[in-house]
DNA sequence: TTAACTGCAAAGTTTTTGCATCCCC
DNA sequence: GGGGATGCAAAAACTTTGCAGTTAA
């Protein structure tokens, strides 16, 4: 039986609506200013729980674990200049294609794109 | 200037040709039996170096960092039953497609498929 | 010879866990 | 009141780093 908790609610609210895919530590640091008693363990526990419940997604990137409030199927773009992680629409249906050559069961797919993000492009690098 | 080292060679050889994407710890454990003096630091150092040189790839998955001797563009399948990580051919050219809707520069892409692997399918789960 | 590489151990990072306390239901 | 959730600190898991000794070129 799941009970309401101010902390979990705060964590969810802090994550919802943003697209920068913060790490647990970032969320903890930000929330700590509003809830000085908040402990890191609570943040980690709740993020794991929310993920388990399907309310958020976890993106494990080299060097960091990030969290994503967008649970719709979508892909990510990783900028090799600034490290930003951007959302990308899934334009191509590669699921069906993958399934056609595979004797297992392909249930879902996400792609990772690498390159230089629009912002870094503007800085003409 | 890069010098030959028995340890690095052993690490490379241990990784080449296998498709199970072992972790650093797995490689260390396996090599340790053949080279009792081998230290974990050496394994980590060399794996990082080999990755930097483009000789192997690192796959960061939830729960583990795995290494892949296949440096050709390819995707991975993650079995949610047994945790296996299998290689998948990239059948669809989604790079071009992604670039057409994105003002940054898309340089590369890998996809991650999730589902049940052929072996687990056979166990009729 | 000498610069790269190793082994070892210590330290670092990130996340998890044990436990007493707290607070929704 | 009872069980889930929290805070704290200790521990765990994994990886990196410092350093003295070793080895390839």
C-alpha cells in the first residue's frame, strides 16, 4: 500500500516539465534548498520507485544516470560538445523492421543519437 | 608512445570474438585465473584506453558497464528475462531521417531494443 | 636508459541498506 | 495503531588515483 509523501511529491514535481534530464544528485541539490532535511537516500529511493511504477524513465549514460519525466516512447540526442541530452521524436518505425529479423520478441526500442546540438552549432564549433 | 604489455594483450584477446559483452569485473575474474598477479586497476585502465583508441566500445546499461569488441555500428538487444545483451544489425537508416528534423548535427546513432531473447522464448516464458 | 605499464592499496563516486523515528491512512 | 516513508550514517559496489617497482623499446 502506497502512502502519500511530501518528499515523493516534491521529487515528481521537480522532474515534471523539464527536458534537461537531471541526475539524482542534481535533483537532490535543488530540492535540498527547499527541504533542508531531505536526505539523498530518499531521492534515490523515490526515483527508483517512480521508475518501477513507470512514472519516469532512467537514462543511463556514460558517466551519469539521468532521469526523464517523459515516459512516451522517444529517443535521445547526446551532444558531444556540451553534454546536453535532448529529446528526439521517433520518426521511423524500426521496431517492426527489427522484429522481422529476430526470433526473440522485440517489445520496445529507443535510439541514441550522437553529435552536436543546435546550441553548440550556433557557437560555430 | 604506446608500449606492448602482456596484460593489455590478454585483455584484448579475452574480449575479442565474444558477443556476451562482459563487464570489467567479469574480464578481471576470468583473467585473474590465468594471471594471478593481474590487478583490477590494470583491467580498468586498459579497457578505458582501448576504448579511447577506438578498439572497443563501452555499453553503459542500467546496473552495469559492459564492453564490446565490435566497433562497427550496430545496435543492442536487452533481454528483460535473463539480462543478456545481444548484437543486432542496423537495418534501418534512421540517421538521415533524424537529421532531416534536427538543426544540430547528427553524427551517429545506435538503437537499443528491449524484449525477450530467442533463448528465453524457447523456455516458453 | 627511460617512459610506459603494472600491482597494490587508498581514496573517490555513486547508490544502497539498516535502523530508529516519523507520519499518512 | 500500524506499516510505509524518512533521515542519517554506515556500507556496498564500482572505478580511479598515487606511488614505487617493473618492463618494453
